[in-house]
């Protein structure tokens, strides 16, 4: 069958300016329904194109926003966790960030968010260099009460030898004469080196009755007790580690407890010095028992040492498991950063999926 078209129809549908040939349909009476269906479909197509022109920019905007969040947060994590030691965060990028988001989105991610103080604490831990282990502090105060008991007993004791009242009533004179008698006996002198008068043997015998073996034993026992206390006093002079020996996350707590310990050790040191002075006084006046020992000062020395040793133990454990602890702390920080933006990540992904389905 031959069809004839006029010139205008040919220009509009065959030889078009866009070089596209429009479809040409031959419809009979029986094809009217199809024509109406075509017109309806054209209307629907037009509406869909209008809708697409609106949805596509919105979809592209959401995708750009999601990409920017992932890119910025990946860089934030990389910058925060990158250290002088090469680690996996040195190459942290957007795909890794998205993978981590997807692995955490079904968890209770809100609980993973850290505050600024916690982040700084972990950051210091991650950045710290590998440090040497620190020896624990060792100190026993078990003998302190025994020393007090022995000193109390000693200062209550008195000498019951043939006393010379003038010496008994003058502690300084008694001490001076006792030392002088020792010098005379050791040099076998017959004249007094002080006044150069002859020494009366009866007077020497009288002095020896005053400073008899009981007296000398008593003074010797006090000297032994003083030496014991002096040794114990030296034990209290503990060499404590420096704050800089600790990892930064432990150093402030250590410094605080170190000051408390030093204060209590100083109290105990002063207490022992007072006891030594009391014993020295007793040596001068062994015939009297009017000296009083002060109460032991209130202190928490052992508790403070236990606290410091706990910090030392944690420090040493980090040294022992350094890389593992740094990796764990880094992951905690990474998950905190991701949790902060998780709601935005989930919301944008949901909106993007809906837009793609439209």
C-alpha cells in the first residue's frame, strides 16, 4: 500500500532538525483505543521525567553530603591516630571508614562515644613511646611498733647502782664525768688533765661505783637501740621513680600519690628523730624515768605504696603488651569518632536508598 505525505509532515517527522525520525503510526478505526493508551503513556512519561528532574539533583546532593562526611571523618581519624610509628591508620581512607560504619551501625554505638578528657587520655597513651619497666617500691613498717615498745621500756628503766647524788641530779654533769672517767681509765692517768691535781684513788673508786657495769650495760643498750632506729630511719629514705619514668596516662596519678607518700614518710622520719633525741636524753639522765614518747603520727604510708605499685604494675603491663594496648586504644578512639556521626550516616543512607527506588 502506498502512502503519500505532504512536505510539512516530512519536515516535522522525517527530516528533522535534530536528525531524529519520529515514529509514524498508521491507525485504523480499530486502533483508536491504542492511540488513547499511547497518549496516556506519554502523559505518564512526561510526569516521570518531571519527577526525575527533581529527584536526581536531590539524590546527587545526598550522595555528595554522605561522601563528604565519610571523607572528612576518615581524615579526622587518620590525623588523630597517626603516630611516629607506622600503623594501619597511616593509610586510613573513606572506604575503610564506610566499612567500619557498616559493621557498627547495628550495635549500641551511642555507648562508644568518649568525652574530651577520655579522648585526650587515650591519645596520650597512643602517642607515648615504649618505656622501660619500673621496679616496685618495697617498704615494711612492721618494726615500727616494736621499736616504740622497746624505747618505752628502756626509758622507764632506771639504774640502781651506788649513785652520786650530785651527778644523778645533773644530767649534763653526769654525762661529762662519765666520758672523763673513760678517758682517765684508757690513758692510766694519775693527774687530772683538766685541773692537773692528783687523782684520788678513793674518788675513782666512788665514780666507778656510780658508773658500774649495770650503768655501762644500760648505756650500751641505749646505743644499740639508737643505732637500730637510725638504720630504720635510713630505710625510710626511699628512692622514688620520676614522674617522667611513667607513661603519660599514669604520670599525674603517680605524682599525686608520690606527694602524699613523701609527706607521710617525712612524718615518720621526724617521729624517729624525736625518739632518738629522747634516747640521747635518757643516756644523760639514766637515773630518771620522766621522759615521754609522743604517739606515732597518723599516716597511710602502706596504702600509698600499694597505690603507687598498682600504677607501676599497669605501666609495666603496658610495656610488656605495648603494641597490643596501643592497637586496642586506637580502635576505641576510631569507634568513638564513628559513633559521633553514625546517625547522620544511617539517615543519609536510608534517604539515598529511597530516592534510588523512586
